[in-house]
C-alpha cells in the first residue's frame, strides 16, 4: 500500500498544505497516523482528499461538502460525471464566447463601431461566471417567463453572498440527485430528504407564486423536450425525471412541494 506525507499530497492535488489541514480539522478527510504521530496518506486517504478537491472545484463550499458527505459518500463515478458535464458546459460557453469575440473583431476590422447594446451583449456572452443563462437558454427563459416575471426576478435583492449560498445549495442537491437516481428508489428516506431540500430551494425561487411555479415548470419541460436546449440545462433529464418521482412520493405523504 502506497503512503505519502501531507505536503506531497497537497502538491500533487495543487492545493496548499493549510487547506489540507483545514479539511482534516473539518472532518472531511482522516489521514492515517503512524506510531510517532506523523500523518501519512494511503490510497484511500488520497481518494478522500481528491473527492473533496473535486467538489471544491465544482463550486461546493466546505459546509456544503460536509453536509453532502454526512448523507453518504458520493461514488467517484458520480463526481466524474458531474465534472464531465461541467467541463462540457464550460467548453460550450468558451466556444460561444470565441464566436462572439470573432464576430465583434470582424465588425471592427470592417470599420464599424460597437454600440452600447452590442457591447452589453458581448459582455453577457463572454461572462464566464454565468454557466446557466446563455444565448440558447435565455431565449427559452424569455419564451416561458412573462416580462413581468423576469422584471420581478431581476429586481429582487440578491447579494453576491446570496448567489454563493444558493449556488452551493443547488450544486449539492443536484449532485445528490445524480447519485440517488442511479439507485433508483424515490421512496427512500434519502430521496425524500433530498426532495424536501430541492423544493425548499424551488420555493425560495418562486416565492410560492402560482404563475412563477407554472413558468418554471414550463421552462424545464420545454428545455428537456428540445434537443437544442436539453444539453444546456443545469442538470440531466434523468435527474429531472427522478425528482418528479420523488415529488409524487412527497405529495402522496401529504407534504407540500410548492
């Protein structure tokens, strides 16, 4: 069995030794201790550290990772599938951004100027922090939500801290849903607990407004039904179908999901 010192593992993972120690203090990893008290990372310890590093790379906070691991360790395949989807989304966004930049440069080379509207659109298409609203899903968004609803959403007070919190929460439930849908039991306690967290986030978004709920459902229904937009949605249709089955179980138990 291979074993390495923390400093070597931190270097190989591309993180600081301080971060590795913090993960241990938070109970996210538990490296092996020798008789003299020195810490060493065996194969299973490296796997645990990689799992935390991968989830951090996907945007999870340490709190979200801790909550996720407390409900069971996600398999390496589940994490890799989420990473693959995230990389594909980033690749698609990079390609769209490159296309937008090329078009703008060709316009400038032809002697034309970029007006304010063109610059704003260029900024939106090259904004690498926005992996959800892209030119494809934005059209779907505008087709399924009314102008009044979009205005209401844009006018809501939403700080950067709120965005980080909600983003981490959604990343956590999507990863958990991806793991549980492979097991395939929407009536399990783990699935029901996931459903309660999922629909709590949905209620936060819709504010339990019937019109907003209907538009949100239509957005996902149309998004997954169209091959052009299906690949641009924030999670796979298999996750969406599993959550719908979980919702049926919760409703059958008399619980509110909207």
